[in-house]
């Protein structure tokens, strides 16, 4: 019962790190990685709770990357969370969120909507992790739109008046930071990006050439066919296989059961076989 991708209130999850560990334990988990977006601030709390419950806690983080004008995510696993170059990169990515919010708020103000910067920050549990979703929630609460879909369709979606293209870190910098901290780099949920076969091949080849280690063969609610297809891709490109629920909150349609990922296909070489000895 292994889960190497989940989130807490340190990023965009609903439970604090200790609560995440307790729920994973209740679901039978024996190895867990907390992988908050661009932040390792929940690891110490999660590790303390995991030690009490007998769960092996793996250091984790999910890093936002801009690749060919699109956004992908790379999970870092089993790294030294005190590594300064890695923490510097994560801080830069988080600062980019605040910079984007400031620009979005300025565009909204030109449309006659004031207070978006402060309003969105007030709705974010972790101010460093503020996102367009928080801006949408502000627009709803202030009566400018009826729901999140309308907020994105009218203001925040790509190509809309208040959209701000965002540059996350690049793939090479991301992989180098994870590897430099002694960790393993894994492409998160590759089935969700909607890439063509050619783009997918290019991503895997570039990632492998940069020193990337694996892909998530299972993520969230993938079915058996998905897992087999991505196991074959991992095998083709010489990549390790990982699995994760991508849990954010109970009842989330896209997340799996925290701590209870299905077994990987037999052809996989699991990423946890390469974790450092306890």
C-alpha cells in the first residue's frame, strides 16, 4: 500500500500534513510521500506523525514546469529537503505566483474590479500558493461572476482579458535541482496533458536525457488499461514506475483513495526500489 503523490494544506489540499498521514494510515498505507506543490513545508509535520504510526514517509514535492509553452508537473522523491539550491528554486516558483496575481489584479482593476489581490490572498490558506482559482473565488464572493466556470470564461482563462501567461521553471532546472538534492525526478500524471504521441515521445526523451528517473504509471483514478499503456511507455524509455493517488480532499473526482494505489503491472521497475535505505 504505497502512495507517492498527495497534497496537504501547505499547497492546495484540504487536510493538514498530520491529517493526511492519519487518513493514509487508516486506509492501510505503509509508504507515503507528501508532494505539495512547489513547497516542502509540510514534510516535518508529516514525518513526525508517520513515525508515530509506523508509516515510512518519503520526502516529496510536485514542481510546476513550463515545457513548450504548456505546464507539466514533476514530482521529486527521496531528496534532502534542506538542500539550498532546491529550496531556492521552489521559492522562485512560489514568488512567480504572487507576481502573476499582482498582474491579474491590475488587469481586473482596469475592468472596474478592485481588491482582487488582497481578496485572493485572503482566500488562500497558504499565501505563497495563491492561484487563479483563488481569484475566481474572489470574483464569485464579490458578485462579479456566478461560478468558477464563468470566472475563467469571462476573465481568467487562456486568451481572456485578464489572463496572464505564466512561466514556471524549466524542465532542466527542475530535474537538476531534484537530482542535486539527491532525489529522483518523476513526471506526474503524464496521461492528463493531452499531448500528441509525438509530443509525449519528445517529453520522455528530453526528460530521460536530462537525467529524469520515472513516470507515474498510476495517478488518481487511472484504470488497468491506462496503467498497462504507461507501464509499456516506461519500459520503452527506460524509466522507473511510480504511483500516487494525487489526493487533495475527500470526494475529489480526480483523486484516488489516499494511501491505497493499485499494484503496478509486473513489467514495471518501481521507483521505490531505488529509494535510499532507511
